[in-house]
C-alpha cells in the first residue's frame, strides 16, 4: 500500500539545523511531486515547500524561503527537508504529502496521501 | 489569519446534516482554482476527503459532499455519525501569494 514515513524530528536550539526525511513506498516515487506541510501545536495547516517529480522545480512559503531546502533522491524513494537557522516559530509537526496526480505538479493539486508526521521543537 | 476563512466550530446531533463553509477571494477560489477538503481525526495526519471541488476518493462515504460557487466552497456531511468528530480543512491555491493555502480549520462536534 502507498505509505509515507517521516523521520528526523526532535528538539533543537534556535539557530541550529535539522534534516527531515520522508521514505516513500507502494508507488512510483519518481513520478510524483512531493510537498512538506506543517502544523504548529494546536494550529492549522501551513504549506511549506514543493519539489517537482524530477526535482526540476522547487518552491517555498515566504516564511521558510532562504532557510529551508527541499530535495529528493529518486533512487532511494526519499524526500528531504533541510532546515537551517531554525526559529521558535518553526516548531510544528512536519508532514510530507504526495501530489494527488502523477506527473507535473499543477496549481489545482491536492495532497494525498500524507505521512504520520514528525515533531520539530525549536527551543533553548 | 488564514487566506481561506472557515468557521472555528460547528456541531450537530447524530443523523443530522451539517455544512462547513470556506470563503476565499478573487485570487484563489474566485480565480477558478479547485477546492479540496481534508479530515483530521484527533492525533492523526490529515486525510483527503474531497478533491476537485466535489469528488470523493474511493473509500470515502457518500455522506460527504463538496460544492463551490464564486469565491466560496462548502463541505456537507449528512447522516452525522460519532466518528465524524474531527477537524476539517479546505485547501486551494492562491495566485497572488504563489502558494497552496489552507483554511484555518473547523472543529466538528457530534452532540
């Protein structure tokens, strides 16, 4: 079955770095765009970043632009999120999510499925 | 402040019908972008409920339906059941922000 499993979360001090991973299985990973979406404790969902199925395009939310980098290794069926210069407001559960349709990501895209999420806590 | 506006909470008795609204603007829903809906049960990841305004993925009961008109969209749930108690989020794309956007979420309580 289609499955996404995030890892790499934890407690980190402000200004430090962390790298999240998302292992995909049950589908042709290299054919789908992938996203990171986060949810601060008790808050709603916030889209963070997207990477095209072939890695050719990457886009970010303004709140993370210049600090976070999304990447993928299609040979390992794995998505990454490198997070640098972390701030307290980055504290959240980070979910990876797949594009709803195969091929190029479109603006009408939806997210399905989602991983179980990994908690990142930025605190001194 | 979310780009898409949802009521913070709605409630209904078992068997009743409830609707959840999602209000946007001319740069997202009003621009013609599709609206999608997710259900997040307590302590779990979001799950796709409706895609492309009014399409249900396989496995989603036909008690759930979506609609869109102008700058707004709605999720309707009929025959309310206890297991429907969850947070519901709408999602679309915003062409002025160049990002995918979510509503603030609506907590559904089954009385």
